C-alpha cells in the first residue's frame, strides 16, 4: 500500500494538535485542585455590646481637650519640634536683637511710617548677568 505524503502529514498534524489540547486538561492543576474555604467552619459574629458608662462626662463645646495644649502650643510644636535648648549662637543673636517695641504691628500699618520699596531694585540686581563686563552693571535709581 502506498501512502500519499500529504495525507500522512495531515494525520500527524491532527494527532499532534489533539495531544497538545488534551495535555492542557491534565496535570492535576486548574480549578478542581484549588484550596477553598471550608463553608462549615464559618462562624457568626458576636452581637455588639454597649460598654459600661465608666462615669464619663460629655465634652464641653469649644473647650480644649484635656490631653492637648492650646492651638498656639500645638502650632509651635509642629513648626519647631517642641521645646529645645537654644544654641549659643541663637542666644547671642537674640540678646543682640533686644526686645521688640510692643506697638510695632500698629506702627507698620501707619501711613506716616517710612518704607522703601525694594521689589523692582531687588529684581534688577538678581537678574543682572554675572561677570565684570559692562553688561553686568546695574543702575540703581535714586
């Protein structure tokens, strides 16, 4: 019996394809061997119980909490990390600066207070190019 070469190769391709598809079904893996929770081991949650009163007093509206300081103390703690010892340099600078005038905030807003507008001048100085050439000269209006 003489077999045609095209028919033999078609049969081999069909057998190889079928064996590849069937091999995907075996191996013990997949959906059937997954670990699943045991439905008989599930328990109901205990009902919620109201705790005893312990003689607690409701908070007064607007009063600070007993375990916290004032808002300004909290802000200082957040900004500066709480109270810390000052260095000798900081202490020396504060001693040289002296005490501020108690009415300084009122005097700053007074129309009679002499102020200098530094915005444009400072911007021109910062924008000046580096170097010693004539283009690095900045004229400060007087």
